[in-house]
C-alpha cells in the first residue's frame, strides 16, 4: 500500500521534550519540601536506629533479615510462618492508597511516591548548580565550554553520590547498617551487597535524574488504575474554566481571569497544561496552584483560578453556588470499614500470637504398629518453634487418655509414660519423634481424634489435635 504524501517520512510518535520545572513558592511547595524531608530522613536514618534485644541478636530497630529469615520491628520479631502479617500490611497500604485517591486524587504521587521524592531532590540539586528554568534552558542550548562541562560534571557527580547513598541505605534495611558501612569503607563488603548497591545506585540515578516525569507517564501503572477510583466528588487539581476563559491580556476587558502567563505550565514537574483539564500525567502536586495564586495576587485578581476542587464543586462554583465536598460516600466508607476490619484483625493476631508454636505431623508409613502387650503404637513428629531468647521446658500429655503411653523415639534416658518433658532451644525450631501407645481394646477402630496438651509453667496450655489410627473401620 502506498504511503500517504502527508505522512511520508513522519514519525508516529512525538519526540520527548525535556521538562524544565521552574522554582515556585507557596503553601503546597512548602508542604512538598516538608514531606520530602520526612521521607528522606526516615529512609536514610531509620536503619541507624538501635533497639537492644539481648546478646547475639541484631540491635537494629527495623531489620528485614533475609539470611536469618526474620523481620525485626522494634520489640516485635516475625518468623516466615507469620507471613500473613506482611500480607496484612500490604493490604492496608493498598486500601489506604485507594482511600487517599478517592478523597484527594493522586496525592500519593504528588508528595510521597519515591519517584517524586527523589526527582524533587535531584531537581533541587540541578537548580542549585545550573540555575532556575531560564538559566538551565540557556545552558543546554549553549555550546560546550569549560564552564558548562564543570557544571554538568558537578551536577551528575552529586546525583551519583545521592544515588549511591540511597543504594547503601536501601541495603541497610536488610543488613546491619553500621556493619555494612564499615565493610564498605574497608572494601570488605560482600559482593552480593555491593552488587545490590550498584544496581540501586544506577536505577536511582536513571529514574530520578534522567527519566523523571517519563516514569510517571509511561512506566507507572497507577495513572491508569486511578481513573477507576475517582468520582465526581474526588478533589483533584483543576482549572476553573468558567472563570478563566476566554484567556486574554490583562487590559482586555472581555477576557477572563486567565492572562495566559504560562506560569502553571512552567512549574509543572510533568510539563502539562492543567488548563486542558485533568490529565493522566498530572500528579496533583498543586505547584500550579501556588504559581497561579502568586500571579493572581500580582495582578490584583482573586486567587483560586486553579485549585484543589472536586468536579461537583467546580460546577457549583460555575453556577454561583458555594462549593460542597462530600468526603463520606459509599466508596470511601467501604474503604474505611475494610481498613478498620483488617487493622482489627492484625491487632487481634498480634495480641494472640504465641512465642511458642507447635506443629504435629502423623507418620505416614506405617500408620500404626502392633507391639507386645496387645498394644498399638502410632508415631508423630512434633516441631516446636521457640521465638523467645531462652530455652523452654514443656510437658506433653494426652488429654482424656490415661492409658496412653508416650515416648521419645531413640531417647534412652527418658522412659515412656503418661507425660514427657521436652526441651525447646532458644530462637529456633526443635523437632521430636514421639510415639504413642494404647491397649488395642482402648484404641477403637479406624481413625480416632486425639488431643495432646503441651504446657509450660505460668503459660496457657497449647492443644494439638491429630488422630490415632487402629486397624478396622469405625
């Protein structure tokens, strides 16, 4: 098929245009600086916080110890079997994001997303070295010189330093941070840690310094998902077209309040024009609100031409009515109820969690053995998980089975009896092969439920339910 003359040689995709966000001051810019400082301080400094747990135990307050298969959270310690707590935290984070989006749009993207935080940090460094928007644009268009080379080298050097610090801090959440720091300074760090630091350094430098808004526009799936979470009552950054149009010069009496100064476009970190409507690229950072309010103040017009407003509120203002906002509605109430339910379930789980856990597994082959004295014997494997830092002494007996004789397979020191004494080592798992014998006339036929009771002084008994097998059917 012949190519149409109008499209011959034309690209199907628009070339990327570099965004040069301009500096702005205002309430939302100050809020972004505050959130950025809190997020960066938490990320960089939290691995350095200590929490004494005793001899031989990591003293890092928050540590995801993959090698030791533990998660330490201040005074709490989670084992792999308690992965449901991690699932609960992820569900809560997801629901909180849904609720925040339904109420305030992409407020997470505009203020607390790591991509936004590090991009803000990198742009701040760039502005310190190369100047504000106009100076940066002139520098990029200027031919290469020693001055331009020096500025670019310093900027990229600082970006790499920040990226490397970020990589080290991230790995510090998974290994002891002070130890890792000493190993890195002495060039003795494990190659696995060095590899992860190099990977995170390169990705932070690439995403925060070079890709920037392209990550939000092309790589992140959240802009596509958020549209299903917004409704007409969600507050998003919006341009009051009813008031601003038609655009014109300040002296034009027939024009609206928008003087087409482009201040909102120049400060936007994703380079969009909010006057074209709420768009996929908009991260609801509200810097355009600060820029527009400042310009309206300079020309003596009312602020709020661009504001954080719901679509319903915008229509009400256009009709000359006071804008109303409904934060409590069906979807937000549903999110809040589910968040409360999941939080309550996790709190109950934390309160009821036992530092000593027991799992029992019946021997599969054979299910039972006939032994002397016309008795039947079953075998069980008991796995005792002791999450405390001291050895535990436990007593095991069968509930409502006074004739059952218990024994530890291969233990010559402890003779069989109605009760066994078991030792569980600290911070680990101890396994026992237990045998249980019953007179044939007490065993019944087929499978019968049996409950073992594991008790320790001063603590609640731990019931363990399984089955005792005998020949025949029941």
